[in-house]
């Protein structure tokens, strides 16, 4: 008697329903995705571990926690990397607010009937998008900042905001253009002003489409904030460089900094996906 015949002869409600549910679960896309992710991640971690073991390098991971936090007889203190992370978040948050406002204004200018507004917005977007960020930060710090009279911190914030605003402007413009023309015609037929149509009709519908690329722009902003280390602005990358200069632990510190950026961007991606699902359910 085979296993298949045993299954058929099993009483109803015992083996067959349990086995059916198990097979359905094992064949589901979620299990396959998690399994694939686990295999790929495991292979990557093993490759890193094997490569690190083969290197003629004395690893000193036990010294890394002191740069995250210190708890001794004097009390609890945050480490250099943690303080640098706080500054990175502060710089990124301020730059993001300015970039969103400026990007929205640039997008509306590019969609306006004014020829001069479209020319100014288009020229700014193309100029910023086609030049490296490190060049813009350097020019802003050595040329514009002394003229305007701002410090190192706001120089980095404004440079990041201007750079990301060019990309956000294109994201917003594309999102607005994706709104069906019938929605604009309906708003116009009701006698609504252009500002009211943007506020109550176009932008709410475009937000659901803009959210994924905007998330990518925010993640890029957080990673690009490391560029401001070239003007000696204290943030996570600068803190990592300072720690390396004290300990000469290049690999341990840089891997820790990379892990912090990874966790930060992953959390942001998860939050954006949750918000995107909520917006879809409300639609």
C-alpha cells in the first residue's frame, strides 16, 4: 500500500486537511520569496565571512561598541557614531523639508503657462541634475556661503536641499501629469481656480503615484548627506572618519557605518510601504 493510498483512506478532518494546508503554505509566493531572500542573504554573509577570514587582518570588533555608546562608572554616554547619526538625521530632515517645498514650486512653475517660469525651472533642474553633488557642495561652501553669510551647517543643508529639489520637482511634475485630463476638466467646469484644482483634485491623486519615487529620493538624500563631510560638517561619515583616525580600524568602522545607513534606509522603506498601503485602502 502506497503513501498516496494511505492519504485517501485517512479519515476526513485529520491528515488530508492538515496536509493540504501545509502544501498550500509551502507553495505560496510568500514562502518562496522568504526562502529565496534567506538563501541569497546567507550566501552573501558567508562570502563576506570567508573573505574576511582569508584577509591578513586583525579584526577588532570588540572595540566598536564604544563608538556607539559607553556605560561606565561615570554614567551612560552616547558614542561618536551615534551622535553623528543624530546629526545626519537632523541635516536630512531639514534638507528634505526645503527640498519638498522647492521641488513642488519648481514643478508648478514647469507646468505653468508662463514661459519665463518654465524656462527658469527647467534650467535650474537641468543644471543641478547634470552636475555632481560634491562640486555643488564645494561651490556653495567656498563661493556662495561667504557671500550670503551662512555657516557650515546651513551650507550643507541648502546644498542638499537644492540638489534633491531638482529630482523631486520631476517626480511631482510626472505625478501631476498622470492625473487624468477628465479630472482637470471636471474641476474647471465647476468653476474652481487652478490653485484649488491642484490642492483638492490633482495633488491628492498624484500623491499615491509619487510616493514610491519620493521614497527613493528621501533615501538618496540620506545617503547623499555623507557628501557634506567634504566641508568638515560633523555627521555620520565624518564621525566614522574621526573614529578611524583614532583607532586605524578602517574595515570595522566603515562596515558599522554602512550597517547604520542600511538599517535607517530599510526602516524608511518599510514606513513608506505601510503609508502606501494605507493610501490605497482609502482610495
